[in-house]
C-alpha cells in the first residue's frame, strides 16, 4: 500500500470522527507500519479481525475481516490461520478463543475492557439464577466467558429481538445492558409477544450519552432550512432515543440500511468509528452531529497490532480455562442455533 492509496481511502473522513485527521503526510507516515504488519501476517500465518469501532487506518490498512460482534463471531468460526489478532475488546477476543480453542488469540488494545462486560461477573449470575430459578438467562455478547458459561443463550445487537421472541420460555432474565433490555421490552410489545423480562443494571458508557433532546435539536435546525435528517441509532441507546430514530439496528444493520437507502443527511448515534467508515464509503452524504468514542476500542493502534505480531505482551494473550470455555461455547452455540431458526 502507498501513502496516496491510503489517503484516497480516508480523505473524506471528518476530523471529528477520528483521533487524528488524515492528511497526505499522516497517511505517508502510517504506511510503513501497515506494510510491516501485512508482511508479518503472512510470515506468522495470522489474520486481523477488526470491529467497526477501531481507528479507520486499522480497518483500511490491515484488517482481513471487519464487522460487528455477530459478524466477527461468524468470521472467527471460519478462520484457518494459526493466529487471530482481534482488534476490538477482550470479550470479543474471548469469543474467538471459545470458538477456536487451539488457535493463538491476541487482543492488542492496552485497555481492552468494556463498560458492559465489566458490569457483571459469573458469581453474580449464579446468585441471580438462585433468585430466578424459572427464568431463561440471556446474556448480551458483551460479557466475559465466565458470565456466558453461566447463561443459557447469548445474543448480539443483530439478533437480540428475534432470539428473545423465539425462545420457548416466557420468563427471561436479560443481562447486563439495562437500556437494551428496555428496548427489548418495547420491541416485544410492538410485536405482540408477551414475556416477563427481568433486567440487570449495566450500560454502555458510549451509547448511554445520547438523548432525545439532541435529536430534536438537530431535526429542528434542519427543518428551518427545509431539510430532513435520517436518525439511525444503536439498540444500546436509551429507549427515548430509539423511539425518536428512523431506524435502529446493530452496526451491520445500520450499514445495510445506508447501503439500501439513498438518504442524504444522516445522524448516526453510535461510536465514531462507524461514522468514519460511512463517511469514507458515502462521501456524497452528510453525516451530522456528534459521535462518541469508545476509549477501549480506540486503545487498539497500528503499533499495538505490530507488537502483538512481533512480541506479544502476556496481557495480549487470551486464555480461558477449559470448563469455562466449553460452558461459554454452549451458550454461543445456542445463539447460532436460535439465530438460524425462522
Ligand atoms: S462501545 Fe460500549 S459496548 Fe462497545 S466496547 Fe465500548 S463500552 Fe463496550
């Protein structure tokens, strides 16, 4: 890759959506690192899986697979390489390891947590199961392997509503995302599905920040000049945000919506990485308003990926005790099974 090829791919990304704006000079500086990582991937038989929320130079320069947590979980099942470098957060690296126990899985971010995954541990789930013995325990994929091992089925933002609807049980305990749980209750009511749903009190610190007043202000300022804004939100946002949005979905579903709808003014209420990616793909559209950055996702850098391939720090390795791994695999397999049902 050359600096001008990288600049061509990045030039339409607004400075507000990235840690560092892309100029021809920054692209020239990034390219030697990108090319070195791509050489090492071949030498070490490694692949890079990258979430949409990481910095665009990772997505454009070194990623072999890009997606949201559900797509990357599916991709992780297909990988043939010996080593998976998961440029995202630790629970996603754990999902790859759960599905590929014999492969080396490395998470390069130096701060690869997640406010949702850290909201609940396995011990708390076990206590809740004693308290709610008749409930089916459904965990969001943003949980540790230990939490998954103690739950019945896991879901992602791509399949959460369909899986909750398809589960035979009418008593559900959903954890740990309170706001997504409130959106599930709203969506089940809209679908005419009657289930009793208990919730836990975790949240994504990035998506929680958006509120309905922001949407009202942006719509009003555009109405004055006779323009519409299409608002697209992630289901980790507050129910009032989802209610005021034109479309709600996972990052893959948001991308598919933008691919199929030629909307001009777009307000994407999710992590900045998706805004950056969409600006690069649809330069003729206007992406309006603020986006929030996830410090955990942004702790992945080209330098940390290079280190993971050259000489990974012990903390970059993902290792899971076999009893926990097999329990978590059962929970994830249940997701694939329910997601495939029609
Ligand atoms: S954006 Fe939110 S849910 Fe995603 S990794 Fe960051 S804190 Fe976790």
